[in-house]
């Protein structure tokens, strides 16, 4: 992990985000979901781009390919589980949207967004030494 003041807080925040995404992906679809069905792939890409940027802010740069592969496996696992549910369906296009989001997040992280944790921690007050 990066030398951060609160590395485990940031890591657990990312794990919590993954849990929320998993819960939403496995929840039954309501009647009102028809309005955003066309943007389903956009939601996949945005969620996985956000996860990629999040974890790139926690781990060192050499781990970026492993983060991407791990997130792709997470997306594949979601699709596998959706295929087992009677009220959801697995779509390869969703996995492609996840991969596109991972790629976009990777590029944005390399362009500087990977420093979000350091920037945020710099805004927090330093502990007074006794």
C-alpha cells in the first residue's frame, strides 16, 4: 500500500464500495428501472472506473495491473452470480463495459487521479505531537 496516514480506512472504503456494487447488481430490478436500462453499460463503466481510481489511490503504481485484473474478475463474478439468479441475467456486454471502465480509470489514475488519497489526507489536520 501507499505510505498514507489512513491506508486501512481507504482500503475498507473501497471494499465497502465493492460490497454496495455487488448488492445492487444482485438485487431484483424494480419496475422503475426501465427508464435507465439504456444507460446500464454506462453505469457499469462508471462504477468500475471509480473502483479503479479508488484502489489506485491506495496501492503503489506497480500493482495497477493486478488491481485491473482483480476488478475484472470481480465483474466476471458478478455476471456469473447474476446468471444464477432467476430475476437477473448475465451479459457479456456488461463485462465489456466493466473492462472499459477499468481502462478509463487506469488512464485517469495515470494522469494524476491516483493521488486523490494523498491530496485528501493533506487537507486533514495533523496530529499534535506531545
